C-alpha cells in the first residue's frame, strides 16, 4: 500500500501557525476529524500522536510532534476522506482554513512545504483501495462511465464496484431494481447516497466548486479551466477585475492529466501536470478569482455592453469581457466497441491509478505528440512494457527532441506508420489489438493521445471559426487585438484558438496576455457604459 508522506514543521513555522491558530488539547481516543466531515482545520502537532484511518478503520499512517494533518481538500473544500484519531495525548495548533490561506500566500517556505505535501498525499490516496467515493454501476452504463471519468479527471479517490464484471454480490444487490436513469449509485464519504447524479451534482455534493446563483454579473468570465483559462483568471483577478472561471469538466484541462511536463520554463527537473495546475488554481484563488466547476457552457448571447454566457442547470453569467479558453476534446479511435473498453483498459490519461495497474503489463500508447511521449515514459518508469505507435514516418515531426531521447532511454519501443484497426478482449479487458497492416500486438492496456477537436460547437456562429472549428482571432477575424475574436469584448486563448502553438507554456502566456487586451477595451469604453 502506498503511504501518504510525513512532513516536519520547523520551530519558526510552528510559531507562525500558532500566531493565527488556536492551541488545543486532545485525549487518547478523541476524533480530530472523520470521514464525511465537511471541513476541518490544519492540525500542527506540538506533543503527542495521531493515527490516520480509512473508512473501514484501517490505519494508514501516524503523525507525531512537529508533524501536521491535512491534504489538498483542506484548501479545496472537498469532503473529508479520512479519519484522524488521537493515539497519544495531544497538544496541537488548529488553524482554520480562512486563517491558513493568507499565510500560504505570505510565507513562501511554509507554503511550499504544505502545498507539496498536500499534493503528494492526495496522489498517494488515489492508490489506496477503499478511500473516497464508491461508484456502483456496470460498465455497460454510459452515465456510470461518465461519472468514473469525471472523478478520475478531478483526482478524487474512488472505488468502482462493477457488478457486471465481478463477484460483488453486495454491489449487485445495491443496484437491483434501479432504473437506468438511477445509475450509478454513488456513496459519498460519510454514507450519503446519490442516484444517477450528474458530474456537477456529484462535485457540489463533495463541496467542490461554487454553487452559482441563477444570474452572476462579473467584469471578466473565463470559460475553460486549462492553462490558458487559469492564466487569464489569475492575471485578471490580480489586476483588480471581478473574475469568474467556469470549467465544464475538471480544473487543469488536459495539462492537468500529464504525468510530467519537462519543458516548462523554471522547472528543470520537470513538473507533473497535476502539481502545476494545483499551484495555478491556488494562485488564482489567492487574488480573488472564483472557480465554478463543473458547469458546461451551452450558448453565448451578444450584448452591446455585456455578453451573456448561458450554462447548464439554468445558470447564466453576464460579463463585460469573455475569454474563451475551452481547449479541445480527445479524439477517439474509429474502432468498433471502443466504449466497452474505455475506463477499463483504454484510457485518455496516465494517472496514478492507471499506472499502478499497468506495472509488468504490455501497454500500447497511441499518438505522436508530447502528451503521448510523456505518458509512455511515465508508464515505462512504473514498470510497464510500453510500445508507442504513431502513424507518421518520423516521430520527430510531432514530438520534442528531448522526449524522443527519453523514450529510448526508458526502453519504450516505437512503431512508425501504425494504426489500430480492431480491439480484442472480453468484458472490457483488452487482450490485443490488430493493426491496419494485419499485425497483432498483445496489449493489456491502451492509452490514446490522438489530438483533439476544439470545444466550440456550443458557440454556433456567434464568433468566426476556421474550417476545423478553431476560433479565429486578430487579423484573421477582422479584429484589432491579437487575441480578440470577430466580436468586440470576446477573446480566445490557448488550444481553442486557430493557429495556436499547442504547448502548456504558450497557453499560459496567452491567458496572461489576453488580460492586457481586456484592460485596453475597458479603458476605451466610456464610464457610463461600464
């Protein structure tokens, strides 16, 4: 079992926390927080010891003097997934969330220690069985697969109980008699059950994201929470704009699922996508940007002074400026029965749960871009026997040179001019694939990185797009600003923009740059119209 890491606070850091927290005591057997609680303070231990337990009461780890209790949900507001019980009489400092946030922004060393530990603990929890949600539903249920994909992308610990492909009699009994619309049955930490929830209903039940009012009015609304959207939200809020970021799936976008970004400026040792985006989210919130997820945008209505974005669940946001940073969706393999394997043995991201399952198995990674290369290296480092298949003659046409060398260094086999034609397996468990040239490859898992289609269908003809659906900006759209669309006050940034460079750093840069154009527009608009 993967054990969440311990970390030690220095005397000066304990003093910093004591200045904003409250000193308390606890006796042996006292429960400091438990699974299902809506909130808890950061607990910095001065004397004594506490054990961290899962929902079944199994001990995971103990923390002693100068240690601290908490993981990323302490900052995000998510439901508590673990229980903390005192094992030796304790004297500790309790720092409530509202008091902790300012310290994280003012004390760089303490912030780095807490954030890195919180993120490492969350990644470890994703690999521990029995922690977090229970999703009960069959793989044949599309809503069940959608919920599993949503929690996976949001890096929420979960267990999927599939009665169709296991001997789980209890799971079968739990969903017996439920209508298809009532699937999946989701058990939240603490015992609350949801039947057939949408991803949005589930996330808000867990305390993730805002519950938006029926109508919100802001200066700047950013649609999309990938690197470009997070960059725009952070810079917009830091420059005094009332900023709301709306994301339809998971904050971080595709970048958030990348196992290792090696060519991001300032991180010579590389950085995981989840860590980069978690830091970006924290930074955006530091400056007052609000984040609402998952709310899917369904239409955009133009106005003379404000534009209105309509969201699912009968919500709408009116804003003086709109930034479209919706990115793109993964392209799928055009093969029969792909849906039967998705989420079971075919994946679109290589996260900790998937990597753990792939050790010592033969794995195929399909794609020729950097995301495919990063995933292949990560999986190979975890012990998988990886083959990367792509359809071009030379991988260097689409992949960064450093990654091509990394593939060789980590023993990843590369097959040129290859495309998958048929999947072979039973009950969603992949056994092999047949290539278009007739060759058969014995893969147990498949990871797809086949490019993406821009998420712009919801826009209709409101803004000009190119023949592939990407949004036109600048001179191509007849606009003055480089990132402005064909409609004044509406901008595009990141992968959704026609002609953009598909790199994480470029997307962040465009997100930052777009705020300058927003300010220029606001300064040109008469005060009476603002």
